[in-house]
C-alpha cells in the first residue's frame, strides 16, 4: 500500500535483520553438532542448511527494504492479536501432552483465528475443527505420532 504521508517504512529491513539474527542463532547451535556429508548427513546438517537459507532470504528481504521507498500511515499496535497468538503458543507448549493432540490443536487454532478482526467466533471454531481433523489425519493416522489423541486431563480413568 503506497501512501504519500506518514513515516518511511523500514519493515522489510527490520524483518530481514530479524531473520538473519535468528539464522545466526540456529547456525551457532547447529555448529555444535556433527555435520557429516551430503551423502551421509549428521544431526547438524539440516539445521545448518536451513539457517543458511534463512540468512540468505533475510539478506534479500533486508536489501529490498533498503531500496524500497514506501511511506506508511501510523497505526496502533495490534495488542489483541499479539497477546492471543502468544497465549496459543504457551497453551500448545505447556498443555500438549496433558490435553492431547486434538484438543490442543483445536484450542490453539481457535485462539489464533480469533486474533484476526476478520474472523467471527463461528468461523474461528470452524477453522479449529478443520485444523484439528487435518492434524489428527496427518499425524495420528498417517504418521503414527506418539502424542496422545486425548490426553490424561480429558480421559476418564
């Protein structure tokens, strides 16, 4: 969106720098593991490869941000979305093994869908049902992941 008034946008520059910082952290951690060779990869090979790719993409985005002359309107910070997304991540991480795959995906997806002003409660719940079903089909039926479908907090013992 091109606007003639407002502050100069440096979002792409900042995003590219954040990507490169994350890539540097992952590359540092991956360097502690054996790399192996392309024919016989060690545990650090894929993380290092992904870190290098992320750094390249980050550099491309940052460079593009330096060249772009975009002006944006100042808008308020979307605190509701930030809080809801962080809450969903915490719930997923802390309660995944206690609630099980289907409930934790349902709750997390519903919360994240509510972070958007474009979603109603009904659409958020519909998205959550679809995502829970898809995750159950892919991870439990297809791949046989060991995370329980319904965890100990929801089972009758």
